[in-house]
C-alpha cells in the first residue's frame, strides 16, 4: 500500500525513540488531531467546521468531494498566509519551481524539433506512388442524407435508390463535372460551396466507411453508393495531379507521426522501460489525490536512466490542464489501460531527460516570460480573493492581525463557493506547489472519513426538516436544483 511506503509501521523502537510509553503513548500518537481534517500554516480546518459547511448543501458526500474542498481550503489559507507575510512568491527560484512544467515543455520542444527536423522529408519522386497506395487520401463527395434508423425505412430506401442512379450517371466524371453536380445536389453544407471537395487528408480522419469507399476505386474514379451514419455518399477519388500542391504538407505530417512512434518505441526499448505489475492501483490512487503522493518514492515504472516514482507521476498528472479531465479519466479507466498511460507519461519524462543530457536550455527571454507569467498569476489570484499583500497591510496593523483577516476572508469566501454563492477562483498548480513547499500544510485522511459521517447526519436532519415543512401536494416535487460545482484539485497549464 502507498501509505505503508510513506509511513512504515510504528514499531516498538520508533515508539521508544519518540519517548512514548507503552499503549498510552501509542494511543495518544494515533488519536492526535482526530478532530482536524486539514492544516495550513497556523490555521486548522476542523471536522465539525467542514461537516457543517457541507451538510446543508447539495455537494455530493463522497470522499473525493470532501478532499477537494479540504485541499481547496488548504490552498486558499496558504495563499492568505503568504499574503499576510507580504510574500508574493516573487523569487526566481519559486517561479521556476512553480513553472517546471512550462520550462520542461520548452526544453522538450526544442530538443524534439532537432530530432524530428528531417522526419517529414521524403523522396519526392515517390510521392505519386505513395498517394496511389493510400498513404494520403483525397476526394470529393456528394451526400444524400437519410432519416434516422427506424423512422422511415421506405423513405431511406427511396433516397438510396436515388443515390444509386446519381452514382451511375457520374461514372468516369471529371473533377469539374462532379463538382458542378455536387454544388447542385449534395446535402453536405460543409463542402457544398467547394463542389464537395475535401482536398487531402490523413487516413483515419473520416469515418471508416468513407475511407474504405475511397480506397475501393482508383484515383480519378467514382464509387457506387457508400453508406455511413450520415447518409449515402458518392465519392470521387482525386488524382495525384489534382492534389499535388496539397500533398507534401499532409504527407509530411503522416510520415512524421510514423517516425515519432518509431522514435519513442526505440527510446523505450533502449531505456528498457518496465511498468510495475501493481501500477494500476497506485496510479488510480494518485489520480484521485495527487497531494497524498507528492513525496511517495514507490516505483511505478523503471528505466535505465531513472525510475518513475509515485511522486514524479503525481507531478506529471497535476500538470495536465484541467479541461482535459485527465485525472478523472485515469481514475475511471480499466486497469488494463493504465500501463499505456504510464508509458505515455514516461515518454514525456524520457524526452525531458534527453533534452537535459543534450544541454538544451531555456533562453533568457523565454525564462523572463515564464517568471513573469507566474508572478502575474500569483498577484492575480491574491487580488481576486481580496488577499493582496498591500490591501491586507492597509487594513491590519501587524502580521498577526493580517493573518486573522486573511483567514477570515478565506473562510467567508470558501463558504460562498460551497454554497454556490461565490464564483470559484482556482489556485493553479504552479502556485499551489510553491505554497506547499514553503508553508506547512497537511490533509488528515481519517478526518475526511469523519467529515463524511458527520455531514451525512447533518444532511439527513436538514432533509427531514425540509420535508416536514413542505405543504401537502398531489404533485411530486422535483429534486433541489442549483447544486454547486466542486472544483477539481488545482492543476496547471503546462
């Protein structure tokens, strides 16, 4: 278990080292802070406080939701503690630590551009043969749309018969004639003005039936009716001469993707990347709670030039942009897909290591932009929450007073977010990792469980009170609306 890796067993020798005596000492150690769910600097979030906050709301009472709110409280309180101390996290080292993923992306991109610079280049004398062999596809089409399945089979049969007649009349049609008919007859608004022309595209970009239809005829020929979910298509495959000007760019992209796959497969083989058998369970646990694994040295995947630990995976996973919902997807994915995800993350890691080994650096202009973006983000979040250092200094006479003011503003703001009365403000992962590195914080797993228990009891009481106050009605009442959205754990834009 990951937790066992981090904490080990509280053995007799450790009890002695800590000066604890027999069972009483052990009991005291194991029950300390049992009423606390999170700590941030000098502030504590009690089980009762969080249960009372969540109980009357429509926030789902699940462990992940409770953790998300508790972690949000930690981030907000640490931000408030920094602001109260006049600390805007402005040092170069802090900015670079927070923006590690952006810096990694710049270095990896520079290195990869050198490695891949010749991948899209091929012998142009072989381009026509490559096109004719289907390395790249090009076509125009006419679409007659059909009714959704089961609504009117007879009408669809009539539409298909009409398409078959049209296809027969276009056998051997030139590009000009086919385009003229398409402008008149096609029901595809996206290509109608172009005479049904889709130009050149990689295989797999269209639905499989459409690609198969193109491949079923030689360049310059017209298919019979090709049925897809969209309707009945008549497709004319372009000749190489007709698309020659577009071919090089698309073919370079296709060839480059193939070379990229070959490159990473060779890199994995050279590094002997091996995903551990127990990786799936651990990776899913990291996806659900990255903060719990930021210091976990358990190996998830091994490689010759260094392992992928749980802590490193937590950093990479937190770096995915929130809109990708990557962590949620990983947590819900079948175990069989997790090794593939680990290998994809390992590719990022191996590429970054290769860039570092090659001496790739971020130039001064790029670094200044990265640092500036970090500092602007810090001040922007502080200001949006009313925690700007200067604003606190103007409102409170000393540090202790500023800390109390910041903490109270955080409590008020978080309450509004949970009740869906205030707009959610994210503390990005770039900022959160710097705050957590500089200021003490902790989430207590046992406290999460206690919050769930107490909040469930409070909600049941509130629901009973609401039900008792409702007047009799013959019409069933709907479920309460306006459930607040629980924001995900803060994540960066790499």
